[in-house]
C-alpha cells in the first residue's frame, strides 16, 4: 500500500524520522510532550516515540498527534497501516 501521495510505508517512515524534531517542537508549542500523548492513549512513551521516529505507523498514535495539532505535513501517514 502507498500513501495518498504515492509513498511506500518505508518512505513515510524515513520522512517522519527526518521531521521528528519538528513534531516534538509542534507538541511543545502546544504545551504537550510525547509522554502526554502516551498517557492519553494508555500506551508507553516508547510506542509514541517509535511512531514519531517512523519505525511504526500506528494509526491511533498518528490520529492523536493530529488531534494535538501536529501539522499533517509532518506526519507522512501511509494509508491502510496500523
């Protein structure tokens, strides 16, 4: 499967890895941290970090980052992957 812009899941992960600091900055600008996202989802901070670093494509975590205000252009979300 590919993202809406034709990227493979691996390409999405690489691009999200490159944006990891900007994702964290976006959370910090809103007074949030990866720990806050993890706590709200009931998962470990490591699981949130793995998604931000592009190792995982957790739809639930990506949705939580969107809801927290992280711009879509930083998330590189492949469609159809959990």
